[in-house]
């Protein structure tokens, strides 16, 4: 008997402070797949930032804190990324100038959760030329 998994894709703003019309929205509201399948979650975003920004993925289980999965830098921060240890083998993230996608391979029952995508600006430290992350974020709940 096949087990169906439901990955929730609802929208919820978690941080305030949106500026310049930056936004991020999920494609779809729910993904249903069978155990062992691969699934891709996608968010489309807009930002007026021409320098650099970061795209994050998190998941949330009931009565637990958000769990970081992966982030990837875009534009001048393109070489920056980090993936949580648990996600190294089965989770991957792709980004372009308009969207970010999270692929989960070989779905397990434990992957049933609410997934969040988030957009975060980066700024340049003028004294050193290094990029740093600021506190503005625009997460959306899947």
C-alpha cells in the first residue's frame, strides 16, 4: 500500500519591514506525493535590490521551532550557500533571478511538514567590501 505525503504550501508573513516592494510567493498551496517520490517546491520573488540577496528554505513541524534547510545567495552573493547537515543527501536548492526551488528526493514520511521560503537582502560593508546579511526578511509559508 502506497503512503501519500502532504507538504503544505500556505502563505504567511513571518517578518515585518518589507521595503522597495520586495516580495516572495509560493507556486501552489499544497503538494501531495507518494513515499519515495521526488517533489519540487517553488517560490517566485521580486526584489529591487541590484547588489545581492539570499533565498532561504525552512520547514516546520507542529510544536517545534522552524528548521533551517538551505540558503543560496543570488547576484554578487551567488557563491554563498549553506545546507543543513540532515539535508545534504536528499535536499537541493536551485535559484535564478525570479524563483527559487527546493527539491526533496526519495520522500520519507518525516518530510511531511510546512515548508517556508524566505528572501533576505544583503548589503556590502563599505570599509571591507565584504557582503553581510541584514535583518530584513520576507519569509512565506508553504
